[in-house]
C-alpha cells in the first residue's frame, strides 16, 4: 500500500517538474492549483500536498498565502541545465492523456538508449497547442533529437513555423502516433486500418451488423481509426449510419462522469445496436462505467471491442482488442531517431514506418448468429 502511495506522489512530483521545465523560459512561475492536480492526476488532495511539500523542502517551490504556489525560476534553470557530458540530449514531447501508454513508451525509449549516456527530458502538452509551442521553443536549443506526439493533429496547426525552424536548424525530430498530414516529416505510426479490420471482423464473425463507434476527431490517430472502422463496416456489409458514430474531443476524456452520461445517451438513441467499437481504453472505460450504472454487462447485453488497449489487464478484463504497441513504438522511435541523429543526410532518406497491430481475442463479444 505504501508503494502505491509513493507511486502516486511521484506522479504528482513528475507532473509538476515537467510543468516547471515547460515554463522556465516564460514569465509564468505559478504552478497549477491543488484542485487541478487532484483532478488531472486522479489522486487525493493529501497526495498532492505531500508532493508539493517535498518540492518546497527542496527549495524549488514556495507558497504565497492566498496567492497559490510558485517555482523559483533561478533554481529551475540551474536544475534543468543540459548535461554537457551526455552523448545525446533528447526531448520527448507527449500529450499526457493516456498516462499508462506514455509511461511504457518513455521507459522503452530510455531502455533503448541505456547503453549510451543520454540526457532525456520529458515535456507534456496536455493536448494544447499553446503548450506544444512552448515545448518546441524550449527544445530549439541544446537538443540533438526530439520525439513528438502531435497535438490536435487532425486540425490546422499554428505551430508549423516552429517545426520548420527546427528542421532548418538540422535538429532531427520524429513523430509517433499523431503527426501533421500536411507535412512530410518522419513518423512512426500504428497500422490502424489493419487494427480496425481485425476488430470489425471479430464482431461480424459472430453475427454483428449494427456496430456503433466511439472516436476522437481532434487527433490523427482517432481519424485513421474511424476511417478504418468505416472501411471495414462497408467491407463486411454492416449497417453504416451517422447515428451509429459518436465523436469526442480529447479534452472530453477528463470528465469521466459526463463522458459516461453522454455515451449512455448516445446508445439509447440506437437501440438496434448490438456492438460498440472504442477508439481507446479511456472511451472503453467510460462505456463500461455507463453500462454498469444501468445494469448492463459487456459480452452479454452488448458486445465491445477496443483499439490500443494500453492497460496490462486486457486478458483478465476479457476485452477483445488490439493491444497497445507502446513498448514496440518506443523501441522503433528511439532506434529511428538514433539513426537520424547519426546520419548527416537524414533529410534525403525515408525514415517513416508503420507498426503492425497485435490482436487479442477476449470474451467481450456475444455470438448472436
């Protein structure tokens, strides 16, 4: 139990340190409130307070009575100084929404670079374009390479000028999961089309033809999953209807109660639906919560499949899914970036790759033939 508490406290400390790292070059020195951290990281108020006290004891934070908590900019700059003795200095810019998948990817990248002396810095965007810009600007000097999960990648991006500047400075960077389709920068992607075919095929083999979908529309990966879903639905002669698809923004994932309520209201309007395809594990969890609240069981009352299940309990959970490839993604992204950093002619070569999906057959599909 103590290790769990320490793990949660460390998660708060890591988040605050990353926030400081992102804001050390700006005029903002106020850290997020205790209420925000409690909600954002799904921890109790006391865990947040213990974490902040730890950073205060180290002299990095100081509280202003009635005015919030701030970080010492001078100390932050001193602590975050780039290690000049490192073989490589690498930044990883991640959204921070799926903390499980992010943790696995970061660990995989660090493991790959373990034979080298590498200074790795983590930056969180929280899927906000303004944060992404600050992160990119913070990485524009002193780094040998950057790994990036693009923000709202299906929408127009105002930060392409910063990416262009990094490219002109010959700082190799590579996208994973989400990238900007109007650019030709290197990216490592999952085979979402094949993943969709595996999931829809598993449903149709057991008689399902009325298959709903829950998707994100503000990132590239969500759009590709939807496109794969639609293609497979047509291929298997299933019902294709706009009413069978519900789109969400990534920010919608933060309010779990509201999300579950919206999903239930959506399902009530399509009573003929026998199965649901979820874009990611967060939408799956919200769907499961909505069904539980109304006495419905997955695999009995309704069948469910899920893209990119990023938790380790997929077998115990019984969910039919494509298993998150975060570990493999981390290795491929790290090895590809290393090749780019070593290659003075990297701009002239193709470094993009697609990672095959890993399919798991669970017990979440009812045979209705």
